[in-house]
């Protein structure tokens, strides 16, 4: 039987919600904890029928706050959730624009005086108790039953997790020691060894990428963040391996322009086209996907119009500002701007062959070489890592900058730029760790456009 706290106590509420289909069969879970002892004071879970992830998350918050109020209406409550959207909206830092969210947020705000409630974002792996409750509720709903606290094993599972953590010590420190041991004793373990792949399981959610992200989600590779084209990246974990939250760049290519369907060269030295009607629709669908996930913490954009328009669509949904990063602009293609590949082949065959054969060759008429672009993009990357440590940043940019960031993270040669496909409004993601390693998490995902 859960104990009832004395008046004026402090509570921790952990809440979560999920939807199998988004929208689809959905449920929520919430737990009230004693912050001093970790004791479970109350649990709540419910299958709510067909709903979105965000609706389920808000329902979990409401249930958790109500449970805390029933225990002690004068208590101070620290809400911890892995939904960045809910945490930021309830904290007042993000606008609530979606009509389905406003009444839920208002209901949550009325349960306890705002002065008694604070909000904290936590990684998903630290919200396992509430997550298990939500899944139990969805499983019960699938069976045509109601969730029953007497049949719940979420608390027992959480206790087992805590016990295991006490045995091996702090989880992060233990993993870091394991990585250091691999580096010291595992000769030949370099990039692609598989160690980081285990650490990156579920990376799509932490990267802010829609749940339907593409097949590259489970691919992990490491490299030093070298700034020179052709430099040999160091590989392996090293003795100073870092397991903290990385700086994660979610890379969104801009939506279509009038030049995109015919695959014309469109860089930073041309007409600076606006988004087409198709491109604006792609930007809106991307914005909806990011709003659904709720993990983007900042937005940066190339200065070119097509990127600024794409970024503005996302920013309007998330209630964030757009910061311009000059280093994210597209390559200057010189005299090739506005031409198709075939037209360039016809007019400038020798220059095109040189460009295809060497990263140091520039397009006709004073354009930028890939080597020049790589130095510029790497410098922008380093500035952004320093400005947004351990945060998830949406970078709205172009084909060459995205491919360059992926190439440098993989330690791949310059010719790999010609072996990547990047669709308009596609999503890629790269995570940068404090130990100098990088992990490519997603490449050219277009699931949000379907």
C-alpha cells in the first residue's frame, strides 16, 4: 500500500504517452515518486483509443499531476518527461499553436498552482517507469481490457533497473570505462566496430527525427571532426571517450524550387530562387513532423531564400527563432548556375571532367571547389557545436553542405559526395560527441513527406 506523504512534501512526477501509429491506438502512464527515497507513491495508466503521441503525452502529464494533487495539494512537484514539446510548452518557452494541444495544456495548468510545478526534460532511458506504464495500458487496450495496477510490473522492472545500476555503479561512468577498456585492449577496433551502434539504439527519437525514419537509422560510424579535405581522421574510442549527450545536427534539405525537378545547378551564386508550391508543401510537412516529435531545441539556416523559407515554416510550428549561419550556404557553381548537368557537359566538358575528378577543381567562372566548401562547412560545424553543446539543432541547408557533414563524420573520401542521394526536404542527422567522435544516424529520410 503506497504511503501518504506529510503535508508540504516534494514530489517527482514522471509521465509519458505513446501511440502505435501516430495517430493510432494510444495510452499514457504516470508515476509519482518520493524524490528522497525513490519510492513509488502512486501510478496511473490508461488506454485512450486512437490519438497522437503528443495527445497521449499530455494526458499522461494530466494524470500525473492529478495523482500528486490527491496525495498532497500543497506539495511542490517536479515534472520530468522525455517529451521536449510538452516540457517547453508547459514551461512557457514554446508557443502552443496546435489546436489539439491548447485545451490539454490549459487543463494541466489548472490542476496545481503554477508556482508549485516545475518541468524538466529527461532522456527517454530515464523515463522507463512511465513508458512501461503507457505500454501496459496500450497492451491492455489491445486485449479489450482496462489497465489494472494489480497486474502492473512497471514498478518492479524499474526497481530491477535501479538495483542493476547500484551493482555496476553509475551507468554512464560504467559505459565510459568499458569504452576505455576497449580502446586500451581491443587492438584494431576502429570505426564501425559496433560499440557505438549499441549506444545509439533509438537514436532517431533523441535526434528529433520522425518515428518513420529510414533504414540508415541503425548505421553508426565514427571519425574525428577533421576540417581538411583528404585529412586522415583518427578512429577508435580513445581513453577520453565521452558518453554524454552529443550535439546533434538534424539536417533538413530545403524544399523544392522551380529548378529542383530538372536537377539544375542551384548554388549560392545564382538567382536565389524561392520555394515552389510543392516546396512549400514539403516544408509544412517537415514542420508538422518536427512538431510531432518535439525534440528540436534551436534552428539555424543557410542565408539563401529557399532555406530561410523552409526554416520559417518549421519555426512557426515550434515557436522558435531562426539563426542564420553563413557557412551553411550552398556551393557557388559559377557559370554553371541554372544549367543542367547535360548543358554543362556540352558547354564546359574539360572543366566538368576536372571537377568530377578532383575536390580541388572549381566550376567554370570562379565557383567554389568542394575542398573550399568543406573547409567552410567544417568551420560552421565547429561554431555550431560550440554554440549548442549537447543540444539538438535543426540545420536547414543544401545538398553539398549536408553531404559534406556526413562525409566528414564518416571519414569518407571526397568522391563519396557523388554516391549519396539527398531528396528535397529530406532529413539526415549527425551526432557529435565531446571526445571528437561523430555518429551518422540518418541519411535522406523522406518518410514525413509520404
